[in-house]
């Protein structure tokens, strides 16, 4: 299985999740984990699995992540299992107004998953969201293990 895990990260939390997912997907010879700015067109060729992750910023993926996914040609992910994840704060600990806004606008993973499917990818697992303490982290205890379990669902979809 040739897999690519792409992420953007501001405070290192999404990067940690991406690496946990990459380790869970398989050996380094088969799985590449890259920051979004390091992805070249050849990295997207011949993939079996593409996982894309972003921190949730203003209820959306980062601009760099949107640009990467937007640059994939329509149908360019045909035959590829795709999955999307984000890092997010615990909404139950957020101010009431923010909780209301999240209900309306959501998180980064859902629109990423939708865009990947529009590019021809087959969704391997539902979008994943992993909790960051506060706005900058660290990751909540157990979230990296939960990310590895989520990645197990991608493997099972093969």
C-alpha cells in the first residue's frame, strides 16, 4: 500500500497527529508524511491512500491545505482511498458564542473530505477530529492513540 499523509500545522499538534497516523498506516517505505508545502505533483502519483489534515482555522482548513487539494485535477484521485482529519479545540469548553458558530460553520475535516471526494477519491473513513487543549495545544491525552485507531479504519477499508 502506497500512502501519503499531508498536513499543515501551526503549533505542531496537527503534525503530531499526522505522524501518528503515518506510523499506524505502515512502514516508512510505504507511507510518506509531508507538510503541505513540501508536496510535489509526483508525490500524488500512484497512491493507494491519501490522508490530508489541517488545523481548524476560522472554521476551515488552512489556505495552504485548500490550495493543495484545489490543485488536484478533477478525477485525479480516482481509485485512491481518501481520508481527512483536523485538530480542534474542545467545543464543550469554549464560550457559548463559539459553540454556536461551530454548529453553523463546522470544522476543517468535513470540507476537506468533501473536496477529496470531488477529486475522485473514495472516502475510507468518516472525517476525524482530534482535540487540542486550549488554542495552541498540547494534544489532549489519548488523542494520538485515537488517531492511530482512526488510521486502522483506513487500513481496514483496503
